[in-house]
């Protein structure tokens, strides 16, 4: 339990494990693709040749190659939910597909559980997500909210700007138009008076949660430290360039600032670039969902940006002495199908990889994790876990363990106790 904070980096769309982190150079040509593994700063640990900067940080990494996250839809919605909560998606993910909305009965997001179990931050939220809300508004991904823990433990969303990557906004905290702090205070008093009357009528848990959320937003608006925490432009230009002055690089730099300020859980959801996705004909929406032209999209677009930003995050945390007290997790909602050729993109000639929830690779670092190791393995074609098979529940519990959270009991609206995650066990061998 060394970690005071966790940074989750989520590669939305389904990052190709077989092309990035679990290469199979001995597999048949129709599986392995053109990329080669390279040696790293950790003996015995190999990564893709197009991740040279991350290779120099591999001594911080635990590479987990045996995560089996099979879901009944083999698709994004259920994949998000499983990897963000540790819980197997229920039947509604199959019956409703992408129409399945986040629900108050959902199991809570990892970050929401951390916020629930840790003491609140004195002036910042305990769980912050940036630079956008995945899937919103049409297909908002389930699994990224507090669910049955209540609105109070939902993340605060900090929004990034692709054209102005140093500019982040927090809509829930913005004073709109001509509203001054004094005017806000007078409105707050009026609201308080109205709320007192409202409470005589309604005393439900939902109303109570909403009131707490309101109070937290009000406190944030009035706290002078809030603006300082989000002022990424104050970082040295040299460091900004090291991360990459784009929305994803600056989001990871912001994550480092926030854990430095003591925020317990920060998530960075990779923001795809539709223009680049169209330029390289990825059929991916600009993210990691590379249904077509997988190898060009990775080599020319996705891997260079990711390599720079994620390696900078590890390096920066280590240089500042923060890595031992910060748990870093990298995951996705799925891997990619090891056999090349997606039928939705002209088969083999389209050079894409379809969805594949049956196997993926996660990375863990910091927070007491012993770096420079590979844990478990997939089979010879990276299709299924082989040695030391795991599920997202095991990885989720490992993050909780790194943060010293071993009591996962909570109580429902009627005061009845329940366990937040029954399945899985921490991977103690990693520490």
C-alpha cells in the first residue's frame, strides 16, 4: 500500500497487444505482422520497435501479458465496463448493445471506489477524468461512473482542446458570463434557503448525493488553489515538448500535476484524432480501433504520440520521486484480433485487425510494483492467455492493493452491507 495516487491511462478503441507489447515474431506471417520486438532497459522485457522511448523506461514496468477479458459482445461497451470496474458485464450489454446506458445500479469505476475508500482531498475532487467523457453524448461508455456508490463519487471531467492543448476547462466549475464570486455567494445563500424547503419534501439518497455534489462544486469554485492545479501553461516549455504538445501529451502532464497536488485518482482517456484516422485510412474514428490499415496507423500516428507521452509520464514521475507513491496503470477495453484481416475492411487486403476481448496486455508501474518484469504469457499466437491467466478483476484488485485498499465493503441505501468486488485477487508477485 505505498501508492497515494493512481494514474490510469486508457487507450480507447482497443489497442493492438500483439503489435505493441506482446509481439510474436515466431508466429505465422498472417498473425505476427511486420513489427519487430526490441530489447529494453530491463533484461528479458521486449517491446515494439516503434516504442523506443518507452523501451528506455521498461525498468519501471510490469508487463502483464495474460489478461483474458472475454465479453459476450466482443465489443467496446462491455469491454470498457469490464476493464474499468473489474466486473463481468451483465446480459443487458448483449441485449442492448451500444444503446446500453450507464445506470445507477452499475458497479463502480475503479477511481470511484478509490474516492469512496480514501479521505477526501481538502480542495480538489478525489477522482478526475480528462480530457473528455468517452462515448458522450451518443454512446456514453458505462463503467466510468460511480454507479451504486452514488453521484458524490462520480469523476470531475476536465476537458481538453485539440487546437489549444494547453487549455483545459472544467465546465462544472466555470463561472458563466458576468457571475462574480460575490454574486455566486448570494446565489448560494438563496439556493441553500430553497434547498431547506425542498428537503422537507424529498429526503432520498439521490437528492442527498446531488446536494453533496453541488457543495463540492461550490467549494472548488471558491478555492484559490483550484486554478493553480489546472495551470498547465506554467510548466517549462522543455517539459511540455517532452510529453508532446498535443491533447494526449498535455493530459498526461496534467495527470502528473494533479497527483503532485494529492488527487487520489486521475484518468487519462486517449483522445483520437479523426482527421489523422481518415488520413491514414484506419477505419478507427482516429483512435486505437484499427479495423483497417492497422500497421500504417500505428507506425505513423498512434505509436509515436503514445511513446512520447507515456514514457515522459514515467520518466517525470521517477525524476520527481513520485513514482514510488503513484501507481500507474495502462489498459484498453480489448486487444486486437491476432489474425490479420478484418472482414469489415476488405479482409486481408485491408490490413486491419478486428475486435478481440479474449486477450490483452496491461502495464503497471510504481506504487510498490517491481519494475522490469513480464508476468504471465499468451499462447503462441497471442489469442488467449496461457501461463498465469488473469482477468480485469485481478488487475483491479492489484491497483486497490497498491493503494492499501483491501476492505471493499460498502452499504446500500437501506444500510445493507455488500462487497464492491468479490472476484479476483491482487497479483502479489508483482510487488
